[in-house]
C-alpha cells in the first residue's frame, strides 16, 4: 500500500508531501492539481507519464529537475521507498540502492482510469497496445524483456529494409532478423492470449456482482502469429514501405457490446462505463498475478457519467484494496481526504 509520496518540482507542486490511507479522495476544482498528483503516483509505478511523452514537461516551471519519493509497504509489512530523479536523464533507486528502471516496474502496481482512456475504444490501435503492455509488464518481467527485445529487432529490421530499398544491402540479410522476430512474436502472443482470457473472466465476474446491463460485453483480441513463411511472403511489401507490416506491433482488440463494436455504436456514457469496468477487471487480474502486494486503483473523476447502479457496482467492487480517486465533490467513501 502506498503510504506517502513527496513531490519536488513536479508539475504544479514545488515541494509537497501527501499521505494516503486505504481509501483516499483528492478533492479540488479543475486546475487545482488533482490529475498531477495521480500522475505522480502512476509515474512511480511504471516510470512513464500517461499525459506527455517527454518527461521534461513534468518539471515545474523555471526548474531543471524533479524528484519523487514514494513510501509503501507490502502485505507482509515490508516497508520500501522508491526515489526517482529526472534532470537530463532518469535515475531510480529502491531503499537508496540504484537499480535499472525495468527492475522496479510494477513494484508499486497500479491501475489507472482517466478521461483519455476512452481512446482504448476510440483511438488508434497504439492506445490499445499501450493498455495491454502496461498491464502485463507489471506482473511479467519476462514479457517486459521480450517486448523490449522485440522493439529493438523491429527497429533494426526496418533499418535493413530501408538499406535494401536503396540497393545498399542484400535482402537475404533479413533472414537473421526474421528468425528472431518469429521467436519473440510467439512469446508475446502467448502472453497476450493468456492476458485476454483472464481479463474477460475477471470482467464477467465483476459485472455479475451488480445490476449493470454490461454482461454482454466481449473483449475480442486481434493478434498476429507470424512465421518465416508469412514474413517471406510479406517481404517485398515491407521493402517497398521500409516498414515491417505484420507482427505483434500491429496487434489490436475490439470491445463488442450486444454484438456490436462499442466504439461505433455506443453512447459516450456506455463507452466510459465499459472502460471503467475493464479497468476494474485489470485490477483483479493483476491481483491474481502479483503476490504479496496491493494493486492501487487510481480513478480520475469517474462518477460524472455513471448511473446509480454502476456507481454502486464500482464502489462495491473497490471495497477491498487501496483506492485513490479524484473528484470535484466528496463521495460517500470513508477514508483520507486531500483538499487541493
């Protein structure tokens, strides 16, 4: 459980500490810094911002660095502290020992919902792959390693494709990259298949607890399993576009509701509700895979478009575990209140 976080030169905060209980509400007007605080917590979990790509934009105006210090404890009472410094580069440490970022991803496991998560439905496939990867990477270091290696191989293969297209390289040299790509694609595909199965199971269990009419929602993965033959068949097209046109980096998913693609036929309220319950299912999934740690649920203004039945189901589902939510107004939830 996250007990305390200290922010220095992060977003709107010059230097500020916040304490958390099992249930914490962050209350304030728009622009008061509610989302900035949730962003700091999420950053301490996956070491990426969910709002900007370049970390220099997280630094408070007229400063050259930011620091984050997160104090938390596992279910067995083991207390730890993660420290992040970013200036021209990022360094992280746990209990004052510097370690690679990859070692700490998921050390403070989190699931986040914020408004832009509607892009899981409405945005490009890259949003959906980001959703998949950020979840699996928190409980599988092997998947994280394979994903990093896969992206490296894709980058190298694309470079080779360009050189072949300008007659500076023999296309037979692609064979070595194709072999690696097939192996990594198979590993990533297997982990994603498992993830979708567990996600659907947890979703159905959660939705069955209340009176919600979202029982018919189905998560439909669109995964690509490649082999040497399919890569060879696609090679001329890949050379033409200087890009690897098939593989895990083109995977996607659909969310169907009552037999139709929710992105095309659902109302905004239905879409938001579906994503919220998808996130709750993600939390349950992570808790089943990560032992001895509480998964922190971060909710950024979720109640504005939920009907009463779905509000009740969200609150009932989140009774166990740590929940940190932001809102303009206080909700009927016992626990810590942070007013900004």
